[in-house]
């Protein structure tokens, strides 16, 4: 008997069980120390995010983040002066994002919802930037989510998304049974895309590609990493940095897309 495809509810339950990056600190969850350490660790492991998001380019602009998680990027957009709105599927993640803003005395709007039904929660407003990092590959219907995003763009809006790349080192390790998409086992949906495939899907839903590139190979040994020790795998430890950069550009797990409405 054919198994039914995973649903939005299953995705929601998965991320409620362990919000993304929630274990990036050993400090008490929900404290200033905790949130600061979560941010430091993410910036260390994924330094390409800052260059991609360009947090300080959006001062005074309306920014919508689809899938805000526990608010790490939300904090940076808001510190950069953006008028910030975050949509999040997971109630637990949303609660932590709100707590984060309260602790750091930041102002933003947080809404419960999913990428495929933005019109259920958003007012009739157009955003200068719609940003979604590591989220849309977890939704059952990417095209539907992009159609929804397109509805909240004006003619000069920018869209920045990151989805997982099928032409990547990590995907080959997953296929070999040597890795998994997320830190916790059992993610119900973790789709991957080739560059040409994501370009076609975006075009079908009303977007032109400005740029598309790959980045991010996780080089660390997992068990020491869980204990906040950054020991590289032996083959990455001995690899020249310029060689590792070439690998990331060609076989990185993160497919980073800048787009604009047609």
C-alpha cells in the first residue's frame, strides 16, 4: 500500500519537538546568555549567511521572513533597522523568537502560519524583502509557497531563499547512509533541488533569478561538535582552505537564491 506523503502537520510536529538550532547553547533556554551563544555558534558554522542576507541593507524597509525559527536572523534584520515581520509554523519556535525580542527590547511582528497559506495570516501589504533561509525545502508544495510569496511582492521587491542542493557533498553522504538532512533524525520533508530545477520553479511562479550559488559544507566531527568542540574531519583538517572553498562553491549543501518578481 502506497504511503501518503507527509503533511504540514507532521512538519509542524517535527519542529515543535526540537526547534532548529535549539541546542546551539548549553545555557538555560530563553536567557540572554543562551540567545547570544546560539547566534555566535550559527555565525561561526554558517558565516555565509551574513553576506547572503545583508542584514543592514534593509533599514527602514518592510522585511518578511517566512520561517523565522527561534529568531536568529530576525534579531539581525531588526538591529539593522528593518520593519520586521516573521511567520513561523512551530509554536515552540515562535514562542522563543518572541521571548528573544522581549529580552533584547526589539520590536517586530510574529505570526503563526505556514508558507503555503500566507494569505490566512498576512494583511494586504507588500514587502521590500521576503526572506526564507532553510525553510521552503520542508514544505510539501514549494510552488504553492512561492505563489503565496509572489502575492506579497511589489514591483521592486527582492526575494532571498535558501534551499538544499541535490548536487552537494552532503546529499551524496545522505544517499550513502552516512548522514541525514537535519541534526535530529526523522525530518518528514527535506527536499533538494538542482540549480536549473529551482530556476524553473521560480520562473513558473513569477520570479526572475538575480543570482544563484552554492555554499556550506559542514567540516566538523559530529560528536565533539555536540560538546561544543570544533574538530574537523581528518580529510578536511588537512585540506588547503582554497580547495575547501572550491568544494563549497560547487558542492555546498546550501543553494542560495536572489530573485525578483517578473
